[in-house]
């Protein structure tokens, strides 16, 4: 699970709840186990107990993002994709990627910069892992 998946899941549930005709004002965050809610400890018969938390407005839904985890994912995507980038860069250098020389030149410059950034990130990452 990642933050984007979490946000997509919340968005989907929000949409489904908006389109539903029956809405409640309160809900339980836990599970009903042996006729007792795990979140607040209140006893329930046939799921009729009013919830322990107030339903929030759509505006209050803010996904929690673990920035360090997302940066690690981004780093891994770049490192895993370096071979594809190198391959495309080679085809640009050999002018096999198309006929537009100016576009190829700009693309090659961008790819060279990207490869340098990935190499710098990899070096920094490896140095950090050694500590």
C-alpha cells in the first residue's frame, strides 16, 4: 500500500458514500467482536449502537503521506528504470529515435541530466547506507 493507493481508495469510498441514499452521522472505527466494539468498548446488539466518531465533511479528508517512503519509492523507480533510459539515450545518440534532430538534441540533453541525477542519487544513497 502506498499514499496514492490510499488516497484513491478514500476518494472512491467518499464517492460511493455520497451517492448512497442512507447516511449515518456517527460511526465506529473498530470492529464488532463478541458484541463489543473494539474502538470504544461499547456493547452492541445487532449493530444498532450509535458510533463513537462523528462522520467528517469531505473537506476534512486529507491523505496521510509518508514523504520518506514516497521518496524511497521514487528513487527505486528511477534506479530500476536506468537501463531503459540508457537504451533510449543510446538510440538518440545513434539518431535512431526519429528524424527531428533538434528534438533529439534536447531530449538527449534532458536524458543526460536525468542520468547524472540518478547516478548522484545512487552514490549518495550508497554512501548513506554505509554509515
